[in-house]
C-alpha cells in the first residue's frame, strides 16, 4: 500500500505492495493553504490508514529531478509555474492525474494532497469518480492563520532522497542538514522563498479557497483547526473522521429504513 511508484512515475510503473488487507479503504482529499501541514498530516494518515499519499506537487518535483532531455515540454513549463509559486495549468495537471487513474481505483484507498486546487479540477475529479463509481470518504480542510503559515514555509527543509519533511525549529532533524530516516541531504524548496510564498498564498485565496464551499455543498467537508504540534492535529483529524463515518453510517441506515416504508 505504501509503494507510490505508480503515482510518482506514471502508468508504466507497477506498485509492489498490494492493498489486499484493507477492509474499508479511506478516500480522502486534503485541502488547505500551502504550508498549513497537509503533507505532514498525509504522512501520518498514511501510516495509520495505509492509504497512499498522492501529492501532485511530488509528481512534478519527481519529473523535475530527471535530466533535461527526459523532461517533456509540458513538464518544463509546469516547473516554471511552480518556481514562481503560480498554479500549473489545469489541462497539464488533469492529463497527469487522468493517466494515473489506477491509483484512484486502488483497493487501498488514497489521500489526495494538493489536488484538486481549482473549481475546474474539482469538477473534473467529481465527474471521473462518478463515472468510475468511486466515492470520496471526506474532504479534510486544514485551517490556520496566514502568519503561522509563513513561519512554517520559511523554515521547511526537505530530504533530497526520501522527501521527508522537517522544520528548522518545529521539527528539526537530529543532525543539522541530514535526514533522520535515510541520511540524505536536506534542502530548501525553491518555492519556499519569500517572493514565491506571497504568490502562493494569494493564489490559494483566489483559486483554491472556493473549493471549501464546493465540498461543503456536497456534504463532504470536515474542517480542522491546524494549530499546535502535528500529533495533536492528527488526533483531532482522527476524531473528526470517526465522527463523520458514524454520521454517514447512521444516515445510510436511516435512508434504508425510509425506503422500506
Ligand atoms: P505542493 O507540493 O502541493 O505544495 P503546497 O500545496 O503549496 O503545499 P506545501 O507542500 O507547500 O505545504 P503542506 O501543506 O504540505 O505543508 P507541510 O506538511 O510540508 O505544490 C507545489 C506547487 O506545485 C504549487 O505551487 C503549484 O505550482 C504546483 N501544483 C501542485 N499541484 C497542483 C495542482 N493541483 N494544480 C496546479 N498546480 C499544482 O508543512 C510545511 C512546514 O511546516 C514543514 O516544515 C513542516 O515540518 C512544518 N509543520 C507541519 N505541521 C506543523 C505543525 N503542526 N507545527 C509546526 N510545524 C509544522
């Protein structure tokens, strides 16, 4: 379940780990401003639920780390948008997600992080899931003041090998500049510099925040306060998810009873 090779490399790659022992897979979308902690929570959720952490940003970064001649013109263009902190065009993102449809159909479930990010992407995803008969379990929306978000982004460091995420003061590695998990070197993402951070936050408000209303109308939204340490936010997330699952189950029983009358 934890093997993301088909997501990161595309349909020609096959995951080694199967999803055979997941009884009720979770299918989640994580919403929230850049730097709110979606990736950190997705990792914790992945460890607890088994569902794969599918980040569109990770796919673009993985493609960007290949040599220049292996990069398609669409990927080169996408990397330019990312560096500036702007969104990659919907058509490029959608093409990339659509060719990874097997990951959405996976019996282990999924945790979508960073997608959808515009109303257009959300509509396309809804249509695809409806056609495939896949139901989202919930959309988790993480919420935090902009000042705290800027601090989180400015201090973020990422491992160049395993992509584990640290923070200079909040989640420092044991040895400065070195990954605890694999000894890889830590680096600062290009889009975590002040100019790009400003553009990303403005873009979020303009293009992504409207998705909160979109998913509220669909009855899928779960709002979560994202202040405090990651473990506390994770505990809050699990409580909210359980209470949603109980509500959905109760609603199904109620509907079944109504239909029998
Ligand atoms: P993407 O990679 O998706 O980045 P993002 O959404 O901007 O989110 P981040 O990864 O920056 O933050 P996060 O919320 O995951 O926070 P994290 O857990 O790392 O996208 C990058 C770019 O790709 C986009 O700008 C766009 O160009 C392009 N792109 C991707 N998808 C696209 C799409 N669908 N459409 C169009 N374009 C797309 O945490 C941040 C820091 O805070 C870390 O240092 C962490 O250690 C620390 N931290 C986390 N939690 C806590 C806590 N509770 N307390 C203290 N510190 C914490």
